[in-house]
């Protein structure tokens, strides 16, 4: 397994952890009647994310952000791996991405401004650098 694939696997597990960090407080705050329902807008009145506490809402948005960021990172890992272009640079970028994603969770949950955006930028830049390295 390449270092990039290892990091991709760990990033997937991070997403599982983030899901737990969001879903436990959301279930406690909303109750099973809402969280286990079909979530029809007519019944709920407004989306669940708008019915939870500020911190739980932030954890929900951080999870959604990871889904979005993981798509581009997965593309980078697949391109690097399938083209057999794994190098120290791409491996380092992958680890930087994972480190940034781990830091992003508390940064978002606790409202670290402007650090949350800067941390996101580091992970995004590392992913773009992986894609560019695969072209060279």
C-alpha cells in the first residue's frame, strides 16, 4: 500500500470519527423521534442542522466539509497511485492533508477564526500540489 493510500484510509476513518462526534450530540439534542424519522420537511418544520446547538451545527458542517474535501483528495490519491508516481512529495502532501483535516475539526467546532480557514487552505493546497506533481 502506498503512503497516499494509507492516508486515504485514515482520512476515511477520520470521517467515521467525525460522524460520531456530530451524531451523538445531535441525537441527544433532538431525540430519536426526529433523528430516526424520514425527516420530511412538513413534519420537521426546518432542517435538523438548524435545530441543534451551535457547536453541534458546526460539527455537522465540518463533517459535510470533509465529504467535499475528501472527493478531491481521493482523486489526487487515485491519480498518483494509478500512474505509479508516489514520491516523498506526494506522501508528504497526503500526510499534511490528513493533519489539516484533523485540526479542522476542533477549529470548526470551537470557531477558531481565521485559523479554520487557514487550516482548510493548507489541506486544499496539499491536495492541489499532489495533483500537480502527478502531471510532472
